[in-house]
């Protein structure tokens, strides 16, 4: 039985950056459209930031941390 090791390269590693929004901001989540936005989120990969910041709710932020993607948004 042969086994193949999978090693992550720098190109495969991504970091999710969250910035908390002020409580008085009254915009909805760009991912699910169900809750108020609580964080500004961007994905950073190999030193390059994703082109656009997204406003997301706490539920979608939790999904990003746990699963790697929010509901309703496709990650590339």
C-alpha cells in the first residue's frame, strides 16, 4: 500500500483577516443577506489581499473560521 504525502505550499496557504465594524453601522451581510454586518472580511493568500473587502455577519464569520467559507459566497 503506497501513501502520498500532501504538503501545503505557500500558494495553498490562505489567511482570513477580520476587522470588527462599529455597532452603529447598519448594513446587512453581503454573504447571506440575513443578518447585520459585524465584520469586514478579506482573504489573504501569499501576500496578496483579495480585491474586495466584504461585510459579513457573525454567523458567516463563524463559518469562515470553522469551514473555510461563508454561506452564499464561493471562495476561489
